[in-house]
């Protein structure tokens, strides 16, 4: 691969990652909106038997 192609490929990869991140965020927000349950760190640790 020519060195001159590297910036283009890096930018393309970063843009693709950003698009994937945005879709994952939208999906997570939709799920949270439908069922807005949250847990404290203490609750999670107790549930997992860590405390």
C-alpha cells in the first residue's frame, strides 16, 4: 500500500467506526427509553456476588 493512501484509509476506518458507534448508541437509547431501569454499582456488585 502506498504511504499516500494511509491517511485516506485511516479516515475511512474512523468514519465507519463512528457510524457503527452512532447506530449502537441509537439502539441502546431506544431500549433504555422502553425500559428505563438503572442499577447502582453497589447493586451490580451484590447481584454478581462481589460484595
